[in-house]
C-alpha cells in the first residue's frame, strides 16, 4: 500500500509487459483516497519507477461525496495521466469536467446493468474522453474464444449499442471468475484488455497469483496470443 511498494509492483508489471499501470492510493489505514497528500507521493514514486503514464480512479469508494470529489481534483498538485470515471455514479459529469479542466485524460467507465451507458450517450463530455471502459458481468453464455468464428457474438451484442466517439478505444473488463474469459474475448474482438490483482487473484489454471507481474506474464503468454515485437 505504500508508495514504494506500489512503485516496485508497478515496475515489475511493466517489466513483464504491461503497457500502463493503474493504482489505488491508500491511507496508512488501507482506505482508498483522493487526497493530494496521499495521491501525490504515490504518483511520484510510481512514475519514477515505470517512466510512463499512471492511471487512477475516482470511484465513489475513494470519495463518496461528489462535491468533495471535485474539490479533491482541483487540489491535486501532482496529476495522473488518465482517470477513470464511473458514469453511473452520482456526480460523474462534474467529476469528468473537473478532470478535463485540469488537462487530465478521462476514461469513461460504463458498467453493464446500470444506466451509465444511457447517461454517457447523452453527455456533452462524451466526445472528449480518451477511452471507454466496459465492465462485463459474469454471463453464463460468455463464449470460449477458441470455439470458432461464432464465438463472441453474445458479447458483441453487449457492445453493439455502445455509443462512443469515433476512434475512441474500448477496454473490456471482467473480474473474478470472468477476468480471464473477458480478457481472451477482448483479444479476439481487438479491444484493449487489462489484468491485475484488482481483477483477480487467480492465474488461468486456478492457482493463486503471487504478483501483478505474474498475472501480466500469464496474459501475454496465454493460448492464442502473438507476442509483440520488441520489448
């Protein structure tokens, strides 16, 4: 939870092949926080360790009061590169506006089975987001990507109604038992994917992961993956 520990974990994940890192700055008691006194040291340490962009989230768990959330953003002295805003949460528009005012990239978090998709479609800020994150529930009909050309039609229908600005990338996200099926599905559909201890503590074979880096390595060496050229 400390800045140094987060930086070490992030550096190992990047060395294993991660293209970016997402962190949850925490107080000494373990609670997530948007306070500049908590956020600043974490961003400074992680950025120095990985030499690239760092992403955080403004989920209500970190600051339940929407007005206070905006105040926190305006008080930041060290700025993250990309921040997730869950569009179904109260104050999402105001939060995104405050981030954009400070020149911080916004990732629109759209959870299925919420009204986030509809609210985002109506938002005047939608054309200004840098990426859309779609959180997929653990559906019983999630196909195995190795099952053939028809695999993925169910999740495609989940995405077919998604209104997003042209050219904005989509990150497909699953958690727990769905983390690995959704990651493989994102690969098949040509979407951005993510993996880490926030999503699952299990490797594809069910054994417990020892680190974020181990999860990243498993994602990049799994079945059907073509390793990237270069480091």
